[in-house]
C-alpha cells in the first residue's frame, strides 16, 4: 500500500542531523526521534530540539507497532545519564525539555527514580525550562509513579496508543485499564498536567476511537495527540488504513467537544510533536 502524498516528508538536512547526532553521541544519549524512526526528525533537529530517551535504547516489551529495539537483557542503567541529558538540554538552550524512555520492566521501580533524577538535573541546569515526561505504565506501581509526580514535571504523558480491542494484537504486555489508571493518578495529584496519545490506522473503528477518547478525558487528561500509525517494518503490525487529513481535523473537533484543553491531530503528529507550544496554549485556552 503506497503512502499518500500527505505522508511524504522532505529529506532531512544532513548537516542538521550530523550536528545533533554529534552532540548526543558526546553524551552517550539516545533520542526517540532516532530510535523510533520519527518522520519529523528533520524538522525537529533543524530547530535544535529533540525528545531525549533515557534508560538505554533496548525495550523490555515487544509492542507490534514500535520501531524501538527490544530484548530481555537491556544495558545497565547509566547513572551519569541524567546529568548528560541536562547538559545537552542546556547546550541546546531548550525552554521546553521532553524526556521519554524505553519500558524497563526489569527494574524494581520501572526506572521511575531515574526519571526523577533526570528532572532534578534539568531543573538545576535550566531553572526556567518546563519539563514534559512521556512515561511507561510502570506495571501500575503507584509508589513508582509518585516519584515522578513529586519530581514536579509540568506535564506527565502516557500513551494509550490504540483502542482496547486491539491491545492483545498491538501491545500485548500492556493493559488498557492500567494505563487509564495511571493517567487518573497523575490528574488527581493536582501537581502535573496529564497528557495522552493515540494512533489511527491500526484497524480501529469510528465508535471505538470515540469511546477511547471519552475514556481518556474521563480520567482527567487535558492534552491529547492523535497521529497516523506507520508500519516500521514487515515484522510489525500492518498499517490498515491511511487516514485523510480531513478526518484528523474531524477527530480534533470531536476531542474539543469531549472537553480536552488542547488537541494536536494530524497524519504526522507524534506524542511530543510541538509539545512546548501545546503546553503554552493550554494556559491561553
């Protein structure tokens, strides 16, 4: 199935890529931009921004939509990584820093303490910067989540990804209700904005998408991202449909009707796409 014209992106500027990669390599850092084959890497790297990916680049889960490498023997946690992330964020002079991670089910706290330390280091290096973290489900452990909540990032994001019917096929090690519960705990804390993302094109139905959006809003999420699923390889879940941009606009309008404060919806949208602008708009709406 050929990609339609609206999913064709310009070839990234190689100088921009090389400059960012050089800086990241110096700190032994990973980005989800590179590891997940994000189609927006050219745009973001040209603007000297990225989404840092901590806790290594090997995920302990095997979601069938994700391009990130997976395996049961990830590398040991790099204790210097939080400082390296903060230093790179300072070098880039970021006003809004986004940090995500692979899922580390092998760690007792799921990597929550490492997230908290990274947030603390960013605060020290860039006291005025806002911080958004995109976190895994931490196996539903509230004590782990609380470490991240108490570290005080402005936004805590967790992706629902798809409708519950498709979880077994697309993300078999995840639990829909557990992810909703995490978002509810974030919202109920009153300390952070809760944010979530979903993908379209995996085989979901209209009513299923609508109900999933209602479920996400019901647990207190203020920000929602909606993007097109693109199959990373022949070994991944197939792309069942390319959603037209007008349909993404329709879903954006539906999401606002449901009550979300901010919605970013479009074929090329990913979880952290224009995250800083979206956060700022939350307080202007």
